């Protein structure tokens, strides 16, 4: 089972995560098994994702009680989402713990952040929030660049929550195409992926032209100068990037 970061491990808002001014009423979201209450302005929830729009736009119990339950998600992970609604930024920090264990391609001091981003991606899928999914993917790519690593868990995360070769899978394909060695491809079968997903990734990679100047370069060089929007789902509908909504 994943070890979740505690709320003390998540950064508090600063000048870069300052709340947007809102004047709508408050919705209380009861998160996790213990139903921890987290308050969010209704205007922000209605403006993001189909889950809250459905819950708050009909004459359902949630709308009357001004309360919505999310029992299957962790409060710390929802807190990251709530802060993003106000700031447009994924406010996750690294706890920098001492080495306790290691995972392939991962240093222990990054595990808490990777887990938080993975669970945030899962939450974005549940909330049907395209903007938040794109924002979490940006945070994933930024961390890949910062740490110069591409954990197999990212492949599992993206493939298990996407279908039909969407833009998010480009991150997987380009990381494999431009940075993987033969030994890493040989380990692909050890990931929690279906045979169809493995075949899909290999077919896409085999049929895409390589950018010669990035062939087998580091993760940093493969992604550092890329436009993040090429990986965003908003490009499918022509909608504005979430960054435009937050003037970033």
C-alpha cells in the first residue's frame, strides 16, 4: 500500500500559491475513511471537472446539504487539489527522509512526492477534471526533469488511467524513445501493464521518428525544452490551457 504524505509534508500557500479572490458559498468535502472536512468555495468546484458539476448542479442531497463525501481518497491528496484550485499550482514538497528502502529508478527521498503525484493523477481521473490532469502531468514532467529519472510507476499510472493513445501517453513514449537503454526495454514486462498496453507502447515507439539530437540523452535533455501543451488533453478539444485560466 502506498505511503501517503501527511498534511505537514504538503507546502502551505505562499506568494506563489496565493488564493484567488472568490465570493461564493462554501462546500464541505468529507475526505477519507474518517471524513476529514475540507472547505472549498463552490465557484471553484463548479468550474472544474464533471464530478462536482453533477453533484452540485442537480437537486441532490449533496447540493442541499452543501456537503460531498469522497471516502476513497486521502485528505492529503485532496488538499493538494484544493490548493491547486486556488493557485493553479501543484503544491507538493519533498520530505527528504533518510534511506529506508529503494525502488528501481527511484531514490527514497523522492518516493513521497512520486506517490503524491500518482494519487493526485488518480484523483483527477475520478473527478473528471481535464485541467487538473494536465496540471498533475506537468508536475510529473517537472519532477522527471529535476531528478533526471523516469520511474516505471509513471508508465503504470498513465496507462491505467488513459485509453486510445491520448496526449498524456506521449510522455511515456518520448521518455522511452529518447532515454531508455536495451536493458530498460527488457524490464518492461515486469511492470503492471497488460500485454496490450506493452504492445501499444512498442508500436508507437517503433513508428515514431527519433529526434537525433536527443537520441538516448538524459531525461532532462529530452523534456527540458518541450512545450508542455503538446502533452495536454486540452489540445484534443481546442480548450484553453489551465495556465491561461490562472494567468501563468
